[in-house]
């Protein structure tokens, strides 16, 4: 029984045999391809250990030569800007002597120990109007080491400009004396626009308004009436009031017995309502005998009468 069972397990069908053959062939091809394409390409690139050692020795030599060339070409005036090099290089110090940095020529800077390039830059700075106003300004020169600057600062002697010389650089101006304008008094009933314009704060526009208001009234009987001009600020009126004077010019009056409705209402103090009542009262009671008769009109109080009466007449 066991033998028969084992035979059944080992025996494959034709289809199974073909599948196994294909799998084996595919695996063999993969192994051959791996060996040829991968291992074959890297076989010739293997270098002996000695070759790698030679390459590293070459790199060390190149690095040493590079550092040597760098320090040979190094600008000693720029050491202050490379802290790592400060240990090996120092700012060369020449002959120390007292000097004025504003007048010292290029040769003088070089004599102190400053590189020619930096000395030329200093001269360009001074030629364009630059100045060293105090010894500490030397620290602002680019390219000098701090310890070198500290050594030469005690030898700086800057010549101070005399105050009188500095003052003479500016042209003198004579102080102009302006005479205070004398304002002439203005007659409020006789003055034209030019006379009003001479008053403080009065321009052409206000001058025209004052004259137009005066003409519509028939003249001013009080200086305070000027303040009633349309748009005139009280502050401006208070400025011009001391210069205003009242003349004896007669006022233009309206005959309330003969004036039409349009004539009455055209007056700034009468207007349409009062003009209509004046006409109606005259129609009902007959002509006015005297100016005081308008007080009989109910709307005419004492203030209204005193304001309008100077412009009314009875004939």
C-alpha cells in the first residue's frame, strides 16, 4: 500500500512536467543574466588597496599646496576680518608719528604701515568732502585691524577749525526792517472797495459784500451794522472796528405812503411779511401821519421799530 501511494505522488502528468521544465529554464536564465550583466561589469573596476592609498596621498599634497598659496597671497590688512587667521598674521606697523588724518598724504599713510590700496581709498574719501572729526573716526576705515588702530590713535592730531573762520564761510545777510503798515480810518458810508480792502482780514469778496449791503440798506447809521454783512466773521469785524468811522451822510429813506410792495420788501430790514402788513394797514386806515404809526401793527415791537425807523419817511 505504501509503495503504491509513493508512486502516485512521484508520477506527474504531461502538463505538470512541461510547467516544471519552463520554471527551471526561467530560473537558469535569470542566474546566467545576473552573472553576465551585473558581476561582469564590476569585475574590472576593482582596484588594489595600494592604488587608493596613492590617491589619498595626492589629495593631502594638493591641500597643503593650496593652503600655502592662500597664505602667500593673503592681504595682511584684512586679517581683522578673518578671526581664524589672526593667530598667524599681524597688521604691519610702520613708523609711528603725529599726524592729521585730514591732511596726511598717501605716502604718510603708507609710512604708518597702511596698505597702498587703503591709503588711496582714504584720499578719495577726503577729496569728496569727507572729514575725520575725532581720533576715533580712524576705526571706521575698512581693512585695518583693531590692534593696529589702537596703536596709531594716540598719534592723531586733528586741527580744529576756528569758529570765526567757520562763520565766515556763510554769507552775511542784512536784517531787513519792515515798517509796520499804517491803516487809515475808513468812512463806512463813503469808502469804496479799495479802502475796505486795506483793512486787516478784508479781501475783495468781503469788500463787495459790505458795499452791497450798505446800498440795499440805504446807508449805515451805526458801525455795528457792518457786522451784519453776510459771511463776515465776528473776529474779522472786531479787527476792523477800530478803523471804522461813521460819517454824516444822509440815509436813503422809503416813503411808506407811496412805496410799492416790491420797494418795501427789497429792504433787508423789512422783507415780505412786514411790507405786506404796512400796505394792508395803510389800505384799511389810510395814509400814515407819522412814522410811529407803524407801531400800531401788531408784529412791530420796539426793537423792530428802532431798527427800521431810520429808513422810513412820511410825506
